[in-house]
C-alpha cells in the first residue's frame, strides 16, 4: 500500500481526526465511569454535612433517604425529614434569596414547632470582605436566625435594621443580608403552608 498517496487523499485527515476523537471520547467515558462513585459519595458527604450543621441532635433515620418533593414559590423543593421513634421532629430544605452579585442559596432547618434550628449559606457570589460575612467562618451573623419563628420577630420586623427590622446589616453591604433575611422568612412561610405534609400530620395529630 502506498501510504504517501493515502495521506494525500482528502478523507485521510478526516478519518484520522475521527479516530482520535473516538479514542478520546472512549477514554473520557471510561474515566467518568470510574469516578462516578467517588463523586456521588463526595456529594452525599457534603449534603450530610450541611444537614448536620442546620439540624443538631441525633435522629433515628437517614435524612438523605427520607425526603419528599413539595411545590414551593419557585418550583419543587426537596424536604429532608428527621425522625425520632417514627415521628418527624424537624425538616431541612433549601431556600434562595437575591444578593448583590446573584442568587444566595441556603439550607435551613425547622423543628416541628416552627422554630429555626439553623441556617447555612451553601452557595453565593457576594463580594469578599463585605457580603461574605453571611458565612459562619467570616462572622456570627448567620446565627441570628437560630430559634426564630413566625411571630418572633413579628412579620413586619423580618427585615434588616435599615428597613425597620431586627437583623443587622453589614457596613457597605445591605443587599446581601437583606436577601438572606427574605429567603429565611420565605422558608418559614413555606413551612407554615406545607406543615401537615412535611410532618406527616393527619387529623387529630398534636404538634
């Protein structure tokens, strides 16, 4: 076979490129298959850590396996339920607010009495040194929500102090805490509306 002539044919570069692409694709698929389990395990550990941070205490069930989907104001929301002796004692779900640089995603825990057990920001793009004070590693602001509920503070006080509320704002960064406060208040409203489904309550059940 005349390889010099073959290389001169128009289809040769195309065939060569196609062969390289095929081998590369196969290699990537194989690598993805090998790492899929590790990635899933890492994601599960991250989620478990987030749940533990906003929901202190010991429970009988695996929260990652005890979930339900409910309709929230911005689409479906996954609710993680914590049980003792079969009874739902608390729930955890994600809420989102609008910050200065974009969405702020938080996980919040609420006990069956409607009290917040914890809030943690899990994703944001706020300005370092200003808006990132919503992270517990950068300040204690996020702990202001602990044990709050609808009624404490009153509905009109669920705002930053600049807006007449009770929650602190940051110097030079009011939009960020305002977004988180609105998200958490919205989460409590969501819990209040969907309480019976979250807690598996039926007629006659007591809180």
